[in-house]
């Protein structure tokens, strides 16, 4: 379980394809030295298990399903990724509850400055619109954001300077593919309603 509050941006060292799977290696100066094999860390919002660690360099094994459902397969050495260790008991609960289970990826339609803030508009793929509400929470590359506006086939969030500076949004460009995780409460409600309706 995570909160969507990124603690640092890690630097991709390597993405080694191994048939249908891959080994991802990341330098994470804050989370890396405190992690151990078996620990869970969200990388761009995707919950991964630490496979190996050497100092601040951590490695993860990526399943074919992970590569299919996330943007991790797009990464190249030098790319920056959002890093968040798993939530611990007694930790402050900022952001919102994030499972690290990416639902889909989507393209950034607009990322533009407006004064000191930035506006980001992201496409909303068919089949997921029911999970997004105005003023609701959404995880974008693992960042807890608030939906400011719903449009026909997209949604808009506003980015304050701090969020841009401490996440990989500092490198964001129109056309980039981002990971989306929708509020788990909405998915549970949909499941309950569907079962009651059909049962």
C-alpha cells in the first residue's frame, strides 16, 4: 500500500529484456540504502519487489504482464522515475490510498505552464471514465493528484511547483505515456453494484 507521495526521483541504470520479462535497475539514493530484497517499492506507481540491492542501486524483476500494463518498458538509461517505499504502520497518511496496481496507461495531451503552476491534461481511455470524478483522486505515474476538470475523453489536473520539482513531472512532455491507477473505492463500489444488479 502506498499514498502517492513521491519521496524522490530515481535514475534508470538499465532495462535488460529477458525474453518476455525484464530486469530493471534503478539508482535511488533515498529509498535504495533503506531497502532489502523482498521489500515493495512503487516505481512510477507500479508496485515492484526488490530483487537485489547494492548501496543505492536496486533491481527489480518485471513480469510480461507488468511490461504490458505499464510504461516501465518505455524506460531507457537516464530516465527519471518516481519512487515511493511501501507505507509503514504509524506513517502519516497524506495523498490517498494507492495499491501500486496500474490500471492502464494513457498519453499526456497537454503539459503547459500557467504562471508558476502547470496544467496537465491526460487522455481517459474508454472503459475507465466511470472511475474518475471531479475533485476525486487519481495516481499518475504514482503521484497522488486531484482531478480538477473532466472533459469528453480526458481529465485535467493542476500541478503546483513543489510537485513538479520533486517528481518526474519536471521532465514531462506532451505525448508521454503515463501510468494511471484509479481510486480503488470506485472499483469496489462498481463490483458490488454489478453483482447486486446481476445476482
